C-alpha cells in the first residue's frame, strides 16, 4: 500500500517480471536439486561472498533518470529477461534476490527507492512460494517458522518506514 501511495512501484512491468521470476525460480530450484549438497553449499557461500564484495566496492547509490523512450514491447522484454536472471539465481542458490534485483532495476533506470520497492514486490511472492515448499517437503516446521516470523515482520515494517524517510 505505502509503495503504491508514494508512486515507487511499477505495477505493469513488475507483474511481467514477477511472473518470469517465479517461473525461473522453480527452474533454478530444480537445477539446484540435481547438484550434490556439498557443492551447492560451497557455491552458495562463494556467490554470496562475491555479491557482498560487489556491494562494498561498487554500491548502487547513484540516481539515474527513468528511461522513458522505451516502447511497451521493449519494457516487457527487459522485464522478462530481468525476471529470468533474478529467478534463476534465486532458485539456484536460494538467496540474494534483492542483491541481484536492485542493481538490475537500477540499470533499467529505476531510482533507488523504486528499485528497492519493486525488488521487494518481486521477492515477496518468491519467499512465500519457497516457504510453502520448504514446509511441504519437511525442511522446516511451522514451529521453526514462528520463531523467525515476528522479528522478520518487525524488520519489514521498520525497513519500509525508513525507506520512505531517507533521501536517495
């Protein structure tokens, strides 16, 4: 609600990106299931480390003007491609959606706040889907989930409030 109220979300392109992200998250998860656990664990650690270093040495803090001369078809194609990349990486290594989505959205011309807002809108359904699958497969129990949910929800509310108060 607050993201739409503050005009920080692009619903049309966001839905296209969300759909392709969800599809490719499932594909990435399937591919990850074919790789041995020890390999996946090491790969996830290395990728998270590399992404962290990328943010330290090249933060995505500069503002760009939104590219307005794109046709609707070009915007849809860009959203599909970005969703495929974000979903594949999220599904394969199981993390890093925001760390991947925000730089991609910034490159597409979104402002810092718009990039964060749209990344959250994309990642929320992926998180819900992943959580349901982990619960169904027995990787986590409802009891375990209730330990983390309150602090996660509090952090989300605080983060949303802070995002709207800070200047880019």
